C-alpha cells in the first residue's frame, strides 16, 4: 500500500469548498446510535435484490478483505457543514462489487444497508462512479470503530451521509425508495455542490415517485 500524499499539498490543490461548507481540521465523529461491536466470525457482506442471476451473493470478512484493493484521494463533505479535504481512502471499489455480483439490466438504484438496519439510497450511476469505494482505510491506517470500521462507503461527490458507516451489504433496486435520513427530511440525492441538504429543496424527479 502506498504512502498518503503530502496533506498540505493536497489541501492547496483542493481548496475550493462547496457552498455553505467550512474547512475542518481533524475528523469529528458523527453518527446516529451506538458504535457496533465488530465480530469477524459473524460478519457478512451481502448483495441481494435485483441481481442479474436473481441470487444472493455473500462474502465473509476474510473473503471480502481479499477483494481488489484500490485508493482514491477525495474530500468528505458533511451535511452539518464541515468539509475534510484531501483524505486518502483505501478499500474495495464499488465497481468491483458490480462486476462480481452484477445488477439486473432494469436496476436503477442501490440501497446501502448498514448495522442496526441503517440505510441510504443511491442512484446506480452514483454508486458505479470510479471514485465510490467501500473504505477500510484512511491515510494508510485502518478505520477506527467510531469512523466506520470494518467498512464504510465513501461517495466523494455526495454529502457524507450517503456513505454509511458499518456497511453490511447492498440491495439492487428497480425503483427508488428513501433510506434512513432521506425518510427524515434529508435530500434524496445529496449533491453538496448544489447544496442539496433537505427534502424541501427537491425538484421534480429528484425523489421516488409517490
């Protein structure tokens, strides 16, 4: 695994922040509910729903850890208005999962499932971005439990709540439906550059059909 790039240089290259955001030094811990205890012998990552073969695909922790490892340098923009600039995230690319467990042709969205039934919905195109990553590391170090160990999703071009901590699987969907925070008033898409924070800002087509 390569060493992280110089943090000072990265910050200079990526100094522009989305509207309404402020630069954060360090990485605050933000989440809803308790931090789950990791039990490697019981941990499983599942892909289910509208898969191409209509079957469920599963990996235990050892097998998931052996999947192709990649890294991406990307910012993290929290809807609470702080931005962490130029972190190096390491883990399994979302595209690797799409290749190993392909979705059915009519799949349009993905629901990301995490511990305690937490969920976050994504358009398939957002999930399939070359920069979307199931992160296990940040700046060359394993994630801490508070920051999502053993696995969190990183979707750099969306607000951070779209990438849950403690991910346990994904569901392919042929129609959109809202996840945990989206059901509680957060924007269905969550683009920080358009400042899509809350559901009242949604335009026609941004959310699931009623």
